[in-house]
C-alpha cells in the first residue's frame, strides 16, 4: 500500500511539473510573439497573443485543482509539501508573466507605424534576457536545483541595467524628437513590463530555492525594485 501511495504521489508531482512547464512554454512564446508583433508591427499577431493568454489562465486553474487534490489525498510533508505549495505559487507568477506579455501586445496598435523610431530595435534584446530568466527559473524548479535558482536571481542585475539604459535612451530620444512622445511613452511601458517579467522570474527562483532547501535565499541587492504586486 505504501509503495502504491508513493508511486501515485510521484505521478501527481510529475503531472504538476508538466503543467508548470507547459505554462512556462506558453509564457515564453507570448513574450517572443508580442515583441515580434511590436517590431513589425503586426496588429493581428498582437491580437493572437492576447487571445492565447486564456490558455495560460486555464492551465493555472488546472494546477490549482491538482494541488488541492494532492494535499487532500496524499497529505504531503516536508520537502514534498514545499514543492506542491511552490508549484501553486509559481503558477500564479507565470500567469502574471503571461499578462505582461499580453500588455505588451496591447500596445502594438497604439504605436503609429508610419514613423518607426530607432530605439524600438533595442527592446528585443531585453526581452530575450527576461525570457531566458523565466526559462531558467522553471528549469530550476523541474530539477529541484537551488544553485540554478541562485544564478537566476544573480542575472536580474543585468536586466535592471538594461532597463536603465533603455529608459535613458528613450527619454533622450523623446526630448530630442517631441513628435515621438506618444510612441516613446508606449515603449517605456513595454520596457517596464519586460523588467517586471525579470522580477517575477527571480520570485520564481526564490520559491524554488525555498522548496528545495527549506530556507530563504540570502538577501540580494534588488536595486530598490519592489517585487510585490
């Protein structure tokens, strides 16, 4: 009976990890597609990103149902319980990451396409860093790897520096080209969303670290960023 219970729990945990991985893949794709829609620009692709966000929401709901079932039927303890609770929290964070990608897509039709401004070309590189952080954080969860989680948090400083650089560039461009104020305002919003995606990736990494070790990750210099919603 005990062996059966352990196998059933392992199967549930495997399903839980699979759902989190699926959510992460959809969120990464949403980031990439929203940036592609912004660059082209492509309002139709932007609309698809917004519509596809419902799939992420649906998986989050499935994660919630599975977690409730696992706790009710398996009564996990210690590291197992931490992993189950972490999965529930991570699903909520990944859903928020999907929302940020959707928010970027919402900006696409608001940015005039007749006069594309040069600073827009710097945003995809920032998006790549943010997306890589999300992927690494979720890989760390799948592998129960606290050291990988620490590396994700350490990489957040590079993303923050990138954001600061883009912010200065966009503000300077706006001052020198007053006609672009509306476009630049939207791009500043996009950059901030990418920076927040990185913040949420570090939040996931911190949850992974706690789930794996039972201790909080050592305090990091977050550059004054507020990680709370």
